[in-house]
C-alpha cells in the first residue's frame, strides 16, 4: 500500500495544486512536518487526511480503502472480520461546555456501556 505521504507528494506535483509550502500552511503544519509525512517518518491524523482531501479535492480515504491490501474492509462479513482479529482504533474527541463538565463521567460510562453491548472496547 502506498503511504499517504507519497500520494500527497505526487498530488502536489500536479498542475493547479498548491506548493508544498502553501499546502503545509493550509494544513496548519510546518513544512518540516509535511516533509516528514512525505518521507514516511510521520503520519497524518484522520482529521488531517480529511482536510488534505478537501484541499486537494481528492478522496485520500477512498484511495486507501480501494487498495489491494484493504479490500477486505469493503466486502468482508462481520463474522469473518472478527475471526481474523483485525482491529481499528478510532480517537474520539468530545466537546463539552464548561458548565456541563460534571456530567462527563456519566457520559463516558454510558458510552462504555453501549460500546460493550456492541462488542467494542473503550481503551483507557
């Protein structure tokens, strides 16, 4: 599978695309960080991939999911997926008004209860 940095580097060479410096600025990252992504010593977060897709007007996520080594995501049954013990880790950010922060433990407990009922694990 092609690393996202390599794909970004190729896309930025296309006519009409921003320069690496301009792209880094649009992504709110340093040029050095962008070059680290290019040479695969850094990765992008999911929100950064979404933002990069919007800037480039190219579906980076779709490109990734259609790769030969990821086709199982698109057509495997849930049972087959579970048998192979593949995992997906998702980071979740919650935004809460300061006045409501006291309810956060209850929200997290409810979230954990729902996750367990669905077979998910909340990492601590």
